[in-house]
C-alpha cells in the first residue's frame, strides 16, 4: 500500500505543478485560448479571473502533493498528500464544470480519469 500512496501522490504533484507552470509561463496563450473556448458560455466575461483561480488551486494542489511526497519519504506522513488529493479533486471538479459550461463534452470526459485518480488517492491516503 505504501508504494501506491507514494506513486499516486507523486503523479498528482507532477500533474498539477506542470499544469500550473504552463499557465504561468504561457499566460497570454492560455488566456487567448480560453477566451475563444468560453466565448459562448456564461463564463465568457470571467476568463482572466477564473484562469487565476484555477492556477492558484493547481499551485496549491501541486505544492501539497509535492510536500506529501517529501513527508512520506522522510517521516511516513500522509497528511499533506491527503490534503493535496482533496484539493485536487475540487480543482478537477472546477475544470470539469468549466468544460461542461463551454459544451466541450470531449474535454470534460478527459478529466474523468484524473478525477477518479484523485478519489483513489483520497481513499488510499485516509
């Protein structure tokens, strides 16, 4: 069980930190893409604000998962990893809601395995 806890936490750290880093490094590109993506949705006028919120959630999730890996390796603790998994599931629900509101059903479907992974993480880290 310990290897599953470690690997799933490391996976979440990589997933969310890379996604957050991409949003920071290419903020203009992401903003332009999302403006177009959400132009006909109820979120059309809130793209910059929502991008900032999602970026912060991804940063916090990735940081907690990263700390969770370190905590697990050095003292066997799972509290950071658990908090990262919970926050990760919330973050994915936010992304999923956005995709559904944009009527990007294929994009929403891509998030389902990630959501299931966060739920599995919550379960194995409890």
